[in-house]
C-alpha cells in the first residue's frame, strides 16, 4: 500500500484518566520507556508499505504508558464486529445488566454472533451505545453508522480500539472486566456465521482478542484484530485494523493480518 502523505509513526504517553494498578507493578509515570511499542508499530508499517491495502496499528504498554501509533492508526475504517467490544464496554459501564444481557454479550464477543449483537443494539439504544462510548472513553475517530441498524458500519480506528481495551483493563470493575475478557478468551476458531476467526492476534496465541470481518463494502475486505496479547501480566494492548482488496477474500486478507500480528508481537515478547 502507498503511505505517501501519511503521518509517520507516533509515540505518546496515555494518561487521559487515572490508571488502575498494572502487573507487573510499576507506576507508569516512573517506569522507564522501553521503546517496544514504537518498534512494533514501525515494523508493521514497514511491512504494510509492501502490501496492497491499508493497515492501521496501535500498541499500548500499560506499565510505561507508551502509546505508539502507526501511520494509519487514526484512519477511520468500518468496524465490522469490533463494534461489539466497544458496545460491550459501554454496556457494562452503564450497568446493571440482566442475565439475558450477559448471555447476549457472551455470544456477541465469543462466537461473534450477529443476532446477539442485533438484540443488544435494539435493547440498548443502538447508536447511543457508540456516542456514549465516544464520550466515556474519549474516542477520536469512532462514529455511529450512517444507516440506522447497520452497526458493522460504525467507523473506528486502531487508535480508538487500543483506547477501548486500555479503558477495559484500567477503568472497568474487576467483575465486569473479567467477564468480558473471559468471553473474548473463550472465542472459538469458527464464528457463529461459519467464518474462520482464527486470524491476526488470535492466530498467534494472544490472550483476549476480538476479531472483525466484513466484505465487500467499497470493494474492500475489512479485517481486524484487537485485544490483550499477554495473559500473565496484561501489559500490552494491540489493535490491528485493515482494509484490503475484496479480491483477497477472507483467506488472503487473514494471512496478511496474521503476519502483521506476528510482526507486531515480536518486539513485545
């Protein structure tokens, strides 16, 4: 893909809200920056420059507070099923949820069941789930879909998905956080619609990941992967979003996203 006119990779420190304790325990403001997130996004951007399509990447180190963003980290893309984790975090923050709501969330996050998401969307205000999440989590590129009900056409970015997972890990109550992470960790290799969702971060043994896929709006395959990559410490959050040619299909696009995930995780492990 051509990166002409795009901003170079950026690194900042994410301290928009008070942060919960992170393991291994080291106050973010005192921990020495490692540069690992920057190396991760730079490596992905270098690989993406040779590919046909657009790839957005963002990495957060929750110990040091480093928030590295690739050249396309703030490029708005259709969310596909990544909207499910955005809505899920907003819902548990609103609380309280009924047992039926929790069952729907498990289905929406694990096997990525679209019917479960349809029910949650209808029961809880649809677009307000997105506008509420934008305000609560200070999202910058996330917007509700233009057409009511087409939640998969919510727009978001790698930057915003990394921020969503950081909020989940740092701000959500322990019980709700563990509930959502467990639902993601239990995701089967095949989604409810029969599509293989074992690509991207999920294919390289990340811990709690949401996959997203949609074809072929605007002639592209929208294939994404975002989540927590290290189970023991939950230190790193990685978001990988892509808009690849529809001719690649889910198979080809998934292979590219998996290689991008492997590239991103190498400096983090």
